[in-house]
C-alpha cells in the first residue's frame, strides 16, 4: 500500500515537471497548455519562481502525500473488518509535541524565504527612470516625468488590427509602455476613477492603482522583448479589455523612441500660451482708460487663464 502511494506521488511529480519542462514557452505572454508560471525576466520574478518551485511546492507536496498516506492507512488497516476491536488508549505526549513543533518549523522555513523575497520587492535599487501609470475605465495612461513625455493613452488593440499585426488580441495595445533593457524602472501607479491594478506576470509585478494615492513598484528586465499583462482589479464592465504591453528595447532604441515621442509634447504649450496671451488682451481692450486698474485684473486673469485652457486639452488627449 505504502509503495503504491509513493509510486502514484512519484509518477504525478514526474509528469508535472516533465510537462513544465516540455512546454515550449512563449516569452512575455501565456502559453497554451503550459504548466507553471510564465518565464521570469526580472530578478524579482526569478526569485518568486524559486520560492514557489523550490520551497513552497515541495513542502506542500510532501504534506499532501503524507496526509494522503495516513488517510489510506486509516481506511484500509483500521476499518471494521480489518480491525474489529479498536484500541482504547488516548493521548500520546511525544506525538503531540512532534505534531506541534514540526508545523511551526515548516512555517519558520517558509517565513525566512518569504520575508527575504518581500524585502527584495521593497528594496528598489536607484531607479534609472520613473513611469507614472494611471488606470482609467478602461485603459492605461503612461507618463514619463524624467523624459518630459506627457501622458499618452494605451488602449486595447482592436481584434482585426491585432490579427493583421500577428499580435495577441486582448494583450496587445495601441501604444505600449517602452522602457530600456537592464535598467531599473520605477512604476508609480494611481487610479483616475476606480481601483485598477498594474500587473505584468513576466516581471513578477502587480500593484494596485488606487484613486487618491500613489503606489510604487519596480522592475529591471534582462531581456529585450514584448511583455504583456492586464488590469488585475475588477474595475467595471471592460475590466478584461485594458491590457498592458511593455516593450523592452535597447538603450539606443529607447533614446530614439524618447526623441520621437518628445515633439508631441510642446503641442499643449502653444494652446495654453495662446489662451494666456488672449486673456489679458480682452480686459485691456474693454477698459482702456485707467492704466493701473487694467494691470491688476490682467495679472489676476493671467495665471488663471492657462489652467482652464490646458485642462480640456489634456482631457481631449487622454480620451481614447
Ligand atoms: Cu482596471
């Protein structure tokens, strides 16, 4: 009986690891019929996979097998037929000490590795750049404060366009987040309307995007490629249709992308400037007589003018 149970367990484990190893995994996206987690391309994800595969999975497998064997022994050796006269004893002090201490030790082992990983997540190296990711119903907005790239919208790529481009539908976007390879990128997340969550499995990163507060996480990707993720907080009817696409490129390609993205940035400024220039002209023309009197309302109007003018411009830019 014991041999049979052990045989089943060994067979199951072999099949599990065999399938996991055999699956020809796509990088950065889910693989059909694959088992296990997606391949990691950041130190955080690699350590999370180690924690899962080498610490948690063996422990939980051993516990499951052990309990199953005990159950089978009870069922077959101590049923009414095989054991008509049950033993009458109760309490066994050494046994009770063991089954109290062993689970404690197991939890201590898990805690040591778990806390090590947790500290690693919080211990961000000095970031090369910061990206602000804002969750909207139902798309993402990305802003690059360091590169002075204003927020742009990343929408889901429609099915026909995704098929034509040969990219995965519901994962590909109209405008991916672009970051350089081998650089620490800090992600600041926030929500504009309801709670969303920014998650990319290959990076081992998931962070809530909560309205009214800013959360921070980080990643450092060691491989050039395209990595997909999705919103991970039920945020409304189109929750499943706000994917995340991150293009990790070489430093040269990133610099070129930044240079190409930048000219779009000053577009908002002329509008604001024109509105600001137009605002003082109007009161000046309306009240030409006292020079000192016109200067005061003009100055008061001036700082106020760019704000309402730039707001609709920003809102229009943010609309998908
Ligand atoms: Cu969402």
